[in-house]
């Protein structure tokens, strides 16, 4: 991480307008970063939700196919003729 710059000590010849502009840009950048953090958090929640939904559908499908009996009837056609 970069060290924080103390404007008054490190850049004494700066004009007030430049300092005000730097502070304004710094404030806007912090707001932008906070917004991106919120979006990232929502994306993570959405990813977990979608992953859980896909896993649930997959597990349900596996259990539903496992319980079906019609394939057993097709395997043994001789019992059906008698």
C-alpha cells in the first residue's frame, strides 16, 4: 500500500485550489470504491444463491431419477408377457 501524503508538509508550495481539487478527487474516489464494494458483495450473494439453486436442482433430479420404476419394467419383458 502506498504511504499517505501529507499535503501541507510534503508539498508546501501547493496552491489552495490544487489542494481543494485533490481533496475533492480523493472524496469522489472513496465514494466510488464504497459503491464498488457494495456491488461486489451483492455479486457474491447472487453467486451463492445461483450456485445453491443449481445444486438443489441437480440433487432433486438425481433423487427423482433414482426413484423411477419404469426402467425396471423395460428390462424384464418376459414377466410382462405372462
